[in-house]
């Protein structure tokens, strides 16, 4: 099932602390087998002062949820095929 999940798919969390919640997939890390969901698993990390972050402060990041804990609810629509079909329809109209 994890191979079928893509960005912008709507999924339901089936186990863990967030069980039962639904959200869209924002990012997928296939190597780590984790997915970042919109509004779920967002935490704040405290940044220490450094050369890259002179002010320090807080940074919000997504914590990935394991792909095996997700169930597909609604697949993202493939817009590429629809655009291609529209171009073919326009080309056929022009040829007649």
C-alpha cells in the first residue's frame, strides 16, 4: 500500500497518537518510509545561536509518520492526463 501513496493524496492515520485523523500528504521520504502530513506531526525545534542562525529562536518542522500507519482515503487527481486530453480534443476540432 505504501508504494501507492503520492503527494496531495488524502490519507487517514490508522495507528498511533493521531489515529483517526485525515490529512493531505505534503512530502514523502521513500528511503525512510515516512510521510509528512498537513497539520499532523508539526513540532517546534529550538535553534541554538550559531553562525547560520545568529538570533537563535524556534523553527517548526514536520515529523514524518510511517507509511504503514496510513490508509489512502482519496487519491490526488492527475491533472497531466486531463491537460493532455484537452490538447488532443482541440487538435481534433482544428483538423475538421
